[in-house]
C-alpha cells in the first residue's frame, strides 16, 4: 500500500508498531523503550510531528535514529548478544 493513501493520523501508531518489531528495539532495555515512546509522544504534543503520512514517518525515523545514536548505536553488531561458550 502506498503511504500517500494512508491516513496521516495513523503514522504514529504504525511507526511504533513497526519499530517494536525491529532488532534494535529488542536490544534496548525496557527503560530505554519507554523513554523513546515518551519522547515521540512529547514531540507530538509539541506539534512537531506534522505533514502527510510519509512526512510524519520521516520525522519519526529521524527521531528514532537520533535516539539510537544517543544510546551508542554503531551498526549491526550493536549490543550483539555474547556468543555462548561451546
């Protein structure tokens, strides 16, 4: 489905559900996960997430990227679980 056919008001919920399925989300602590949700809800309250669906998704993606950077994200090996000893 093309983003331009989606309701812009659904972007926030859709984004949260998508991010929660990702591997980076799974490597965050519960406190970090809550902090990100709080961040985007506060940003929405400040009316900083606006535009059509695609624009809102882009803003949310930028927020998530900045949040991950703040957590020290450094690529695919970020917080890689330690290999079990054989």
